[in-house]
C-alpha cells in the first residue's frame, strides 16, 4: 500500500470554524480526514498563508481564484517542480489558476470534476475524472421541529433568472449573502430574504421544503445533483424539483422522485396541503445509497491520487 505525501492547496482563506456554505471548503476537510485515516500524509495550505517548503508526491489544487496569493509560491514550486499536479473542482464555470501553468511550464496530470467532460472546454491536462463530489457534503443532522414551508438558498446564478422570476415570491424564503441579495432584488424578485446558513445550527432544518432549480446548461449536460440536494436531505428537508431538472434526476440514479416534481408556482404552493411526513419518508429511503456513494467517491479519489502519482513517477524516472 502506497502512503502518499499530499498537499491540498485551497484557493480560499482559512476559516476559524467550518460553518461555511462554500462546498469546496467543506469537501477539502472531508477528503483530508478520509485520506489521513487511510495512512496518507495530507497537509492543507490556504490562500494568503505560507506554503510548506517541503517536497510532496502530489499537489491537489482545490477550486479556483483570480487572486491566488502565497508568500513563498516561487520557492515552493522550485521544490515541487516534478510533483504530480491535479485539480479538483465542482463548478463548471471555474478555470484553473494560470500561475501553476506559468511557473511549472507543463500540463496538469489530471482533473477531478463534478461534471461531464463535454460540459466545458479545458486545456492543458492529461486525464479527466468525473465523480459525484457533491455527496461529500452529506452528513445526517438531528431532526428539528419544522416551522417554515419553502426555502431556496445559494448564490445568484444568471442562467436561472427565469426560474427565479417564476418561483422566488413572498411565500418563499431565500438564504443568501448581502451581495447576492442585491442581485436577486435587481431582477425584481421579492421573496423573504434571510442570512446565509450557519452549519453549526443550520436554519435549513426548520424548513419543510427546499426548492431545487438548476442552470439551463445542465439540463442536457450532466452535473450530478447539486450539493443543495444532499444538504437538504441531511437536514430532513424535502427537495422539490422543477420539471426542467428531469434529465438530471433520471441520470442520478435516485428512485421514486415523481412525487416531488412541480412545473408552476401554484403546483409548488400545493405542497403546503400535502402530507410532509409521508414525503419525507420517501426521501429518507435514499440515505443509505447516498452514504454508500459518498464512501465510494472518497475511495475513488484515493485510487486516482495513487494511480496518478505512480504514473508521474514513471515519467520522472
């Protein structure tokens, strides 16, 4: 069994406590803990900190940023000029930081993504892997008393505007940042806005229903079910899917999703009169399969890291 020396470079700054809704930050912690339990040495470096000046078998860059700043980046790259280099990303709109290309002067060894290869046009990589990275956020929270009906949460997405206009109305709560709140208001929607979710005590747990909308481009380009689906299930909150997400649902492998589809605002509101407990029981039947898939994803990540490290060593000989 190979024991890897791995550095995960996180493109965001370090958080004092992991209360963020930012998925890639949570994923890094889950991956690090899993690999450490399997006997690998795993460090994590956060933006605006010093990079460890030691040699690694493999460097895995998490997510993307236009402002990737480390005080000793050049010195670190000199030490790790021949290390295996990978990128893990769950957002199809992101692009890899060119500073690594520019300094190392070579392609990425591999990319691990949440989406199919034909969804984007990346260059300068040797191997593309598609895994359901969004399963990594699943964690079964304690059930709380339900006090509200409908919530939608997350960043503002331009290619969901027509869905926002149709469904984000006064009976729906929207959890988002102040910056994104302004973007929602700019297009004229008038839901009830609340602050972003604190995952130490997630407000999502007091809602019965989470509204699931997706980007238009992913209707026909598979991107797995979004992290919001897995987070909602974690909080015993039933996901309601707009019919435009049907292709994604079919490819996801989950069964018996038909009772949770809606097409119009009136159909969405009709869930107020349905038996929430009965609907929740149906969705909770998905938990075992999701927990199994999460474990499989983590094991696949480990396998990819080992395979790509061995391939890189053969090239370096």
